[in-house]
C-alpha cells in the first residue's frame, strides 16, 4: 500500500468516469440487441426473440471471464438483468408462473428471465401449461422436483396431456420462514398454513417447535401468507418474496430441515432449443409390460455412456399398472451419441416423446 492518503473525491470521480463508460457500453449493447431483432425479423417474420441457448452461453462466458471482486454468480445476475432489458427492447417476453404472487415459482421466473419480463400468476400448474399452449404467453415456469420432497407429480402428469416442450431449467435454493402478521398473537399460534411440499420440507422443525399446531395445506405458500393476514392465531410457512409482498414478520428463519433444500423449475414453451454446449434432455417413455423392460430401456444409455440425472415412474393412465418413465440426462438430442441412444430407445419402446433439449441451468 502506498503511504499517499486515499482521496475519497478522487475515487468518486473515478467511479463517475467508470459509470459513464458502463452507461455508454450498455447502451451500445442495447443498440446491438435491437439490430439483432431486425435481423431475426428479416429472416423470419414469426421470429422467436428469446434464445435460451445464447443467453446460457453469454452467462457462462461472463462467469468464466470474471476475476472478482464480485463473485461470478453476482456478476452473472447483473448481466442477467442487462440481457433481460435488451430482450425487452426486441420483444417483452411474457411468462406465466404458478402463483399467486410471492411464490417460489415467481422467484424462479424472475431469476431466469430477469425483471424486464412480464410475469403473470396462474392458480394451478395445468393453467400455466394452458396459457403457453394457447399462445397467451411465450413461456411458463412450473416446479418439477424438490431435493427433500421429490418430484411434483402434477407437473409430470400434465406433460402427458400436452404438446408443450421444455426450453430450460432453473434451480432455486429454498429457504422457508415462519411468518406472522401484525395482528398475530405469536404465543397463541395454533394453526399453520403452507403448501404440502413445504410442510414436508419443514416437518422436523415443526414437530420440534409447534407439535400441537394444526397444519393446514393450501395451494401455495403465497396463499398461506395471504390467509395469515386475516387471522390472529395462525402463521404461514413461506419465503422472502411472500413475506415482503404481504408485509409479514419472520419469527423463525430458514426452518427447512435440510440446509441444501432446493427446488428445480422447468421453463416450458413451444420452441425447440438449439445446442448451447452444456445441455440436458428430458424424455417420457412407455415400455411394453414385459420382463426386462426397464433393462432394455436403460441399456442403450449405459452403452453410450450417457449420464442419467433423473428417472421417475408415473402411472400412464392407459390401464391398470401401466407406467411411463420420465428420464432426464446430460446431452442434447442433436449430438450424435444422444441421437443414437434415442433411436435405439425408440425401437424398444412402445412410445417415446422428447420433451426437450435445453441448456443446463446457469444461475
Ligand atoms: C441479442 C439477442 O437476443 C436476445 C438477447 C440476448 C442478449 O442480450 O445477449 C441473447 C439472446 C436473446 O435472448 C440474440 O439473440 O443474440
């Protein structure tokens, strides 16, 4: 360190100069994005402006170039918002999510699309699918699995009745808090509202701290937060967004039983996403009900050394004890290895549908 005293005014002058440079560069970048929109439209009058594969590449590159002092996730979040604003200049992207406002799904939608997206709360997962199918919105965001409670069956089952595709994924660390309103008698809490998945993720904490409180499942944590506003003897399990949105006080923080509690959300839409370089593919497969069916299904993945990340079984609803398999694995359907596996599975299965290939979640 030099022994010259640091001059605050000089530093602020330097910050002002850098802010001017940043402002100019962001504006130049936004101009480029507008020109990209013109090129897209010239190539296709029905152009799709949001390009998940390109956005994933931009964020990965920023995180690899970053040398601090901001950490790479923080820097990527800044660029996420710059891209969100640039995309909005091309076309404001409309996104439906499992509401009401204040849910973790809304938080996931904002994390993935940024603040410049127009986000619309839906009352149920199948309504999110319907809005996307109807073209009322460009994309949807739905929860698909939690690290503590497992898969969200409703999301998987809705894919079976829909032609919707998976265009992306986003993972959110889930922190649950116990929330009360200003009228709640905190020593008289006899009822707790929350989504069933959240009760499952906080089971041990509740057994230890509120063993006698009635646990009332509701459609979402945000719904729970809304109910608590109207009752003096109840509390809600919900996240930061719901606490802020409904003006609730946190009387217990991070009550989830597992510190790594995370939920994975899917970005659903109507587009096939090109290769981004680090991708994932999701399929749903029906096999004939015969001995060795599961082995026949999985053997091509093993032989081609494809990394499976999830397998879920769901009733096919085409007869008793008939099941389908939802499988996620690393790789993109357009990569030779993956294409070869899919071709072999297609020959062995009674039905195979590729739900989508999409970039691995970046943020
Ligand atoms: C600028 C583009 O359009 C959008 C904005 C992007 C950006 O700001 O970097 C990247 C991908 C697209 O969602 C593009 O397709 O390159």
